[in-house]
């Protein structure tokens, strides 16, 4: 048996290509992990799946372990991270450390041991990943950093695989999932190339999925448990207001990108094929369309603290779209054209328990279910979801599970997870579709009791956030008003009295 020290040194010297191969080999080994024997006696749930979003895992949370992590294979990381003497779960305002990640994954497995599949709606990497690495390591070798990014992604995949050995795991990229930094993922770039085989392996998919991921960070797969349904994973980072393509090979210099237009064309082509085959489609992506209610309210309140004079002009200047509005408009038009084909959409990014209504003025409304985060960096409690679906691909219900004792949780105390709510029980309506969400939206607007309860769930029952009514207005307007004029009409010139606002959520 080879001794640990040569293995560590070997991994430190690996090229990204060899690292990809060994990362996949590690995944295969985990498929044979002893935990699989405990699961093999249980039948997979045919109509329920898990959603995790915005994990924002930070392997650098304990800097004393970083050199050892750099030198080790991802399969060895858990043993290294277990040595950390910083034993508290990461707190509000921070990304996810090992203890929180471990507790989250263990709770997912305890809640639904054999899901039909798992959906991860983006942002596996922590915020400011390249800056934190450079500050901690003082290592100017860009290939060392590139290797560390891939090993981090691989480690998170391994931890999912340890608990769910046979489960199809579908991933979509988030704005932080890139070597050059926030919102900079490049079509046909190094990050997509480095992670393509891993993504394909987790999805139990063919080489075509790997090729699509390399090209656009997107792919088309059959639904893991339903016939006649396809899942399209879209890299909507391309559509973001802050998107800029950077080239890792050119020192992260900005480059011209046709990624957004190419992705929209890819989406239309795949929707057309699905319609011709009489198939239905689920969409999964990271950044939802529409307006960024949290950042808008924060910027507007900041202006009011200086001027104390609410007005439509100041409010309009504070508005921040999630996507470039022209891409939102084209996406809206495309989904209106295929409104009988697309039946559900899932996103993350806001870190909140939220939703969007697409083409809200039309007779047939579509929706996006926005999933809360594992990371508590923006003040919400860590959470994940179990979604129940019908044989025709429509959504029957969803339950949200959250960590109730984040501030006290540690290696010795442990994390206490509970079901926060179930949609049908909380809102007295079923199924989970655009029509029911439209009813809920109108109740949030007109009934203060409903609005207060929605805000509580939006924050995942976190006492770390306090949102006055006029701030809540800026958040719920974003659910239906997806373009700047509609949002301005709904929100402005509020707020009038508040002096606090939520942190921008991305």
C-alpha cells in the first residue's frame, strides 16, 4: 500500500487533466463505499427529489488546514477537515464550513435516503474564492489555484456520493462557480472544461452532456424517473446584469462572449425538439429572471438615508435587474411560445425562499421555484427542500427543512434540523403551480397577516433579519414584476419610513 505522504505530493503536482481523471476515479470508488449497503435495501422514492442550493462551501474556513488540503486528494479531505479545532458551524454572514456542510448532507440523507434524484441549483464555491485563496496561500501559481478549485468541487461531489451512491445528481453553475471570480464564467472556458466529466458522471449521462457543459455550462437530460419529461439545465449566469466573460488562460482578462445569445438559441432549439416529441420540460438554473428586490431596496434605502425624500426618480435609479432586461424579455417571450411544454422551473441565487411568476399578464402563467441556501451568509437559516411531483411532471407539493440552532451548533452540540413548513399545509392550497402561486402573491400584497408569514418563510425563520413592511414590498414586487417598468410601478416610491434593508443577495 502506498504511504500517504507520496500520495499527497503526487496530487500537489498533478495537471488539471490528470486531476480530472483521478477525481472521476474517486467518485467511482465512492460508489462502492460501504454506506451503499445500508441504502441498497431501501427503494428509491419514485416521486420525490432533493434540492440544495447556494452551498458556498469554504474549505479555507480553517486556514491552518489549507496547506494539507492543497497537497491531498479530495478523497482525503474529510479526514483533514475533521482535525479542525474551529468546531462551531459557520455563522450568519459567512459561507459554509465543513461542519455545516456535513450536517446538511447528513440531514438530507436522513430526510430522504433514496430520492428520485438530487438537484443542485448552483454556487458550490464560496464567495470571493480566488481572493481568499490568494490571501491565505500567497501562491502565485495559477495552476495550483485551478487545481484547488477542481478539488473543492470534486470533494463536494464525493460527499454527496457517500450519502447517495446511486442517485442521479444534476448540477447547474452559479455565478461563483468559476476560476476567475464572480459572474465571469466563459463559454468553452477552463472551468467548464475541467468540470465537464464530473458533471456528466454525477448525472449518469453520456458524452453529449459533457460536450454541452463544456460549451455553455448547460445540458439536456431525460428526467431520472418520469417518461416523457426532460430536464434542461441552463447557465443563466450568462444573462446576468453583472456578467463578463474572462479567460483564465489569458490571466483572467475580459474577452468577447456570445454565450448569452448562444444559450438562448440552444434553449429554443431544445424546447422545439421537446415540443415536436410531445415531451414536457423542467428548467433548472441558478439566477432567476426579473428584478433583484433585495439589492434594489438596499440601494434605495441608502439613498433615502442621505436625502430623506422618497421619489420615483431616485427609486428608479436604485433598481437592479437580475438579468439584462433584454434577455429577460426574450426569455419571457420564448416561454410564452412554449408555455404548454415547460411545466416547472427551479432556481437559487437569492438565498431566500421565494418564487417568480413568468408572463404574469398572460392567461397561462409559468413559475420559478426559488430555493433557499445552505450558506447563511445573508442572514437566512440553512435549508434544503424535498419536492413531490406527479406522474405527468406537475409539482404536487414541497417541504422545506432548516437548521434551527445555527448560533449554538458545533461539533459537540450538533445541528438541530426541523421541517419548517409544507406548501399545501401552510397556504391551504394544492398543487404547487403557477395558478396557486399567483393566488398566494395576491394574498401577500393585500393581506398583512399572509405577508408577515411569507416574509418569515422568505428568511427561513431567521431572527437575524428584520424587514419592515415597505422593505417587504420591494421583495414581493419582484415575484411578479419582472421588468423595470413593472417593478417601478409596483414598488416606487416606497419605502417611506424604513432605515434598514436586507443585504444584497447573490
